């Protein structure tokens, strides 16, 4: 083994060690989080959160107070999503996040409901196959049906509108002849469910990822999230 080969091998080993260290560092909960939270590289980027709950408080004028409820005072973590990334980018520019807390909340509610409902469909199938089980099976199906109703309500509020219409944008601002309509429901699912960036959504539908086109999608998603919250623009 030549000296040059040994140096090359050592360099590659050092690069791989640095890569793995970076992966483990990103996957390790920060100081102050619960000690039982595992190191999980598959979890991806994470955000520290403090679990809170509302409890009665006769001394407060509202009759309630916010109480931290982390286990033994520890914080928790959750997987970071596209809205965390947007807020982080805005903070770097010392700008406000593009979406309000209420809009982010309904977007995450929609995501969580759809993911849980899709996973629950498998359990419903197993319960149907084994009828006559415990009463908890019936309670689960009731909750599953109610979740479906909430999802249907949110999707009706999303509507069948268009976030990006080809005819409204001059040809030079589109892609190279392949731009396709982006409907509101598609935009919501791409961003909220699949965690794609606005640039990715544009490119997947044949649009150029210009700042102007990205801003158009942000404006469209803002309006849709407001409708999902139950706020409708006057006719």
C-alpha cells in the first residue's frame, strides 16, 4: 500500500466519520429535552417544543392559566416541517413568517388528520375482518368516522379553485411549454402533506421557480388556509 493510497483512504474515512457525526448530531435531542427521547436519524430535522395545557385558576381573571406539562420539566421534540423551515428563513432575513400561527395550525391539523386517517383505514379493515371484538373497536371506528367528516369539511373549504392558472401568467414566466394548472387542493397536499417547497411544486407542474411564481403560490395558499379556518373573503 503506497503512501498516497493510505492518505487517500484516511481522507475518505475522515469524511465519512464527519458525515456520520453530523447525522447523529442532527438526530440527537438538544439539552433540556427528555432523556428517553431516542437518537433517531430517520426523524430528520427537529424542533424543541414545550408541552402546555390549560388548567383552572380562580386567581386569574379568565379563570384559566397555561401550565407546562413536560415530563419532570423536560421539553419534547417534534419533526420539523416546511412551515418551520419557512419561519427560519424569514427570521434570517429579519422578516415575519409568510403564514400566521392560525394558518400554520390548520395546515398541521389537516396533515395530522389525513395521516392518521389513512393509517387508521388499515385497522378498520382488520376490525371488519374480526367482528365481535372488544368495545374499543367500536369506539375507534366512531372516532375514525368523525375524523373523516372533519377532513371532508376541510377539503370542501379548500374547494376546486386554481392556485396557478396558465392563462393568467405570461409565457415568459412559465416553464418551457409544459406549465400545467395547479389547483388549490393540489397545492395544499403538496405543501402540507408531502412537505415540498414552493419551488418543487412549481417545477413538478412545469413552471419556472421564479420569485414571482413562488409569491403567487404563497398568496394562494394563504387564502386557502384562511378558508380552511372558516374565514371567507367577501363576495
